[in-house]
């Protein structure tokens, strides 16, 4: 039988590996709306990681701020300024 | 022979270090100010993750996982129950610090957003190279 | 080892495989709508997965995070939809 | 009595996991945004609503959670109800915005009464 701690921490390690991919695309992407969407993927994976690390109070604060408010504020900024990042 | 739990924790820490490097690249080398704000939020979240991993604690046994720092049966807490709670709970101090840091990060991000809005209103662009050219 | 822990141990890899496939679509998606749809479905499934995981770990206090996650991903949907419609009306 | 609840709940969780995998495969196999909406519906209702109901039923009958298993069951039912209300509303708002912003064209199309220029007649399949 597999050790439960290894299984649970393996979920966290998979979330961390996927968040590396999401962060890479969020920084590289030229279309700024797509960068915000990749940032939302990264926030969801970080929330899963915090849950794995036994911090439910952090998740309860982090999810409204990072999934709810950051994309709203940055989409407001993008709609006021410009959509593309010049090369 | 390395312990698999240690291997998993090391893997998470290495991923966080890579995230930190990518976010620093985004802050220093991308020209758009909006992209810099996104990279700053990613940098702050990654630093918070390091602080939370500082307080993580290994499980006592497969039957007794480490628990969040919330005491459930406080009504009839005997001395043995409190001793078991203090042996299993993760450290609450980094979590309290991170809780404060997330809210302060939100305030800083709002300030940066309106600063960028004002820059766009004055100069008509959010590209740092254009802004440098205009001022010089 | 009781039946609940054993069953959920075999069900967790199925959830993880589904999450990986959702992340592939969320990164690859040709338009913004595809990406947001993939994140939407993935996050509701993460909320379900968190409830299952709190039973697996036997820590009941972790369940409350699922409600917050399900509520706020709806806000992301509405923001993106509002942004897309406003761009259509503006240009 | 509690064993029956546990078995029903585990069956629902297993059904939800398999539906989740099917929806994820469909999300990668379908060609178009409007077709992927179908897979997303499978993923949210059968992949999130059903496992949360199953987990709540398991929590009612599962002794090692202690007195707080009623908390798990109640929070689970509230979360399931929220998913049932919010997921179709969000998908519908997204699809409507996508169609009105003319981002994706309707590919296998018979008639599009909202906007005829978005319709590609006789597409693939």
C-alpha cells in the first residue's frame, strides 16, 4: 500500500510543476489578457498547494484576492491602456 | 536511498525557486508595465509559499496527518488532547504573517495599477523604453 | 485499512489525470474563451477534489475552502465575459 | 445503515471521477469552442456536483471524522448547490460574450438566427 503522505505531497509536487509552466507562459505571452488568464491558472494551483501544506486560512484569503480581485483590477487596467505588449 | 517525502518537498522547493527566477526575469526584462505588475504578484505569491513551507511539519504516522492550526474540540480539551494537538499541528506563526502579507500585497498592487494608469494618461504609453525616450 | 481510504486512494490518480488534461487545454487553447472555459471546469473539479481530500485526510475543517473556490471562479467568468463584450461594443 | 450511505457515496465519487476524466478527454478532442461547452457541462455537473454530494453522504456515515462530520456534510451540500447554480450561469455568460464579440465562428452550423455572418454552412462533419 502506498504511503498516504507521499501521495498527498505528490499532488502538491504536481501542482508546483504545473505552476512552473503557467508562470513561464504568463511571463512570456505578449497578449496581456492571456497573461492574466495564465496568472489565474497559477493562482488556482497555488491554492491547491496551500491546501496540501495544511493552511486553510491562507486559502480562504488567497482565493478571493488572487482569483477574484487581481484579474479584475488588471483587466480594468488593460481595458484603460493597451492590449498588446510591443516586442 | 533518499526518503520519498524529502524528495517531494525538495521538488516543491525547486519548482518555487524556478518560479522566483522566471518572475524576476519578468520584472527586470519585460518592457510593458502591466507585465511587470503581473510578475510582481507572482513573485509575492512565491515568497509567501516559502514562508508557508517553513511551518510545514511531517506526519507522525500514516494514521495521524499533520493538522491545520485550528483546535476543534476546545470544549472538552484534556491535557492529552492538547499534547497530541501540539505534536501534530503545523506552525501558525508563518501563516499569520502570510495572511498579513497577502492583504498588503493587494494594496500595493492597487497603488501600482493607478500609478500605471496615471503614466498612461500623461505619456500615452506603458512601454518603459518609450517613457525613457520621452523624458530624456 | 478501511474501505473509504482504500477507494479514494485508487480514485485520486483519475482526478489528477483529468487535471493535467485540463491544464493542457488551458495552455494550448486557441482563443481566450477556450482557456477560461478550461480553467472554469478545472476549478470546479478542484473544489470537488478538495472535499474528497478532506475526507481522505480526516480533517473536517478543510472543507470550507471548496465553497470559496466555487464562488470566486464564477467572478472570473463574469469579468472575462464583461471584458469581451465591452471590447466588441467599443471598437 | 451507515454502510449503505458509505457505499452509495463511494459509488457517486467514482462516477464523478470517471466523468471528470471523460470531460477532460473531450475538452482536448473537440474542435471548436461551442463543442467544448458540452464537455465543460459534463465536467461541472457530473464531475463536480455529483462527487460533492457523494462526499457529503460518505461523511455522514464515516465514524473517524467524529462529531464534525455533520459540518462536512453541510458544507458539502452548500458547495454542491452553489456549483449547480453558478456553473451554468458562468458558462452561459462566457458563450454569449464569445458569440457577441465575434471571436469564434460557429463551425458545424445549420442556422444562426442571432448573426448570419457567423455561420459557416456545411463545415467539416
